[in-house]
C-alpha cells in the first residue's frame, strides 16, 4: 500500500448490501395497491420476551455507571452456563474464556484486527464463505489481509469447499471464518467439517472463528458448535477456536446489542486487550437483561416454533426446493437476482436481497451469490405465507 491514508483499503469495499439495495430501488415504486412486505433484513420481528421490561426497570440505575468492558460477572457466568448446557461443555471459565461484545457484528469485525499481522512480509489470507455476511470481508480488508473466498454452491450442499485450497495458501492463512448455520444458505457445519478444519488449523497454524449466531434456529437437528466438536476431539482448552453468538436472533433482541465471544483463552486475552481500546461495554441495565435471556429457553423455543411454521408455510405454497437446515433465510434460485428483486418490489411490494450483494467477485469474475435471492422470514407465519403467494405471481 502506498500513501498514508486508509482510503486504498476502504476503496476495496463496495457499498454495504442494504445501501446498494436502497440505490437499486430508488428508481422504482412498489405496487401501491399492496402492503409492503420486508423480507430483506434478517431482523427478527417477534414480541419482546416478557422479562425484558421488568429486568430493565429493576436495573435502570446502572445507566449512571460506565459499564465493565469485559462484561459483568453475572452475565459472563450466565453465558458460560448456557455454553455448558447447550453444548455439553465440561468446563469453560467465564473469567478467561468468555467476553461480552455489543453483538456479534462488532466482535466479528474486531477479531480480524486481533488475529492478522498487517506487517507480515506476505499479505495474510483470511478465509470466508462466499456468499457471506459482509462484515467478514470488510474486517479482513481493513485489517490488512487478503480475503480468500471459499465457494458455497448447491453441488456441495453449500458447504464452503476446503479441498481446492493449496498448501501454500493454507500456510499463509491467519484465520478462517465459518458461519454455521449459514446466512444466507442455511448450511450447517457437521462434525467432520469442523474436525477437518481443526486438523488443517494445526497443520498450517491458523485460527478458526465460528459465527454461530443462528445456532438456535434450525429445522430438525440442533446445530453442533465448534467448541463442542473441539472438546470431543480432546481439545479441552479450545486451542485455536473462537465462537461468537448473540441474543439478536435467538431471543429476537437485535436492538439490545448483546453478544459474546468464547473459546481459546490466549485469543480471548488478545481480543480483550484490543477491545479495551476499541469497544465500549454494553450498558449495565442491558447486561442484566442479557443475563436473563441466556438463562431462559422458553422464549427461545417459542420463537423457534414461529420460524419453523413460517418456513413450512412458505414452502407449502411455494412448492419447490426444500426447507433450509438452519437460519430463517430462504436462498432461492432465480435467473437474474437483481431483475427478480426489482420485479418483486414493483409488482408485489416485496423487498428481498439479490444474492450477488452477499457474494464477492472471485478471481474469474464470477459471484457465488448471483442467481439467488435471499428472503428473511422474520415477520411471522401469515406474512411468510403471503410472501410465497405473491412471489409466485412475480414475472421477470
Ligand atoms: C451471519 C451473521 N452474523 C452476525 C450477525 C450480526 O448480528 P448481531 O451483531 O446482531 O449479533 C448477523 C446479522 O444479521 C448475521 O447474519
């Protein structure tokens, strides 16, 4: 890089998908005869869990204090207890192996800056699925790494393909992002996938960062977690592993901005050091709400039923394809994703996301997200059914 400005790195980043969508739609008008259905953003729109208001009010005086950056002891313990219950972990120390963050987005971004050496002789790779949650790409680029795209295609059940990566590339990899369950494809990492990645991580000396924020939204089998697989392989210290999760999807509390990062204590310490400079703590009253949310599964189960019923309602009417293994997204094949998004908006007042906006261009100019649109079924069962009815009428 030449010059002293970060402009060069920032120019490598395109506009964020929702900015692109706004621009795309600015020249079109949604059908005025219909209510708008927003299936674009992955923002759960379910009722607030009951405990939120009472817990917030009971702890409201906490707004007069600076919050602890690492997270208060009650919240850290609640997260560690949840990890033990959910994944059968024998041991996870809340004081060294868990840290809170203001949602996973922040943690997913910051971690690249803790794991990549921007001064390395050869620019390190950060691997990520393609298509992907765009934060991975932005984090890799701004941290001074080269994004390395692992294509996720139907022929491989949308698993990010590892086998085509050369030894030289692995040698130069700082870390790998895994998204399981995946936004946008719904793929879930199995035991063998994580085990293979761990083997490669040992062989080539890199780290694994698993974004598991859709872990509680699944069609049949509860998704495995990276820490659980690590433990089953005898890695009780979770060496090289970090996982991230939040209350945004599980508890339908995206506005709470509360999540965590957990795993390898030495990596957590690195992250904590960086975050003591960059990250504000989550406000104390919100940390109390978060501790409650990690300790209650009743509201999570009731959300899960809504997501499952919504997916079923959609596919019963749509009549093609199959329900994704995980997440509340439908990754729908179409001929031309931008044209389909525009037609859906104009003809049926539906907002959805062109898949190419979630992909990045590979070296050959192809984009693994092209030819798909992403629908977020976050508005309940009736809207999901209505969405399928209206989409069937879209003509490009
Ligand atoms: C795959 C994925 N990871 C992380 C996030 C960030 O969620 P939050 O910061 O609310 O935890 C999202 C949000 O849409 C997501 O889809």
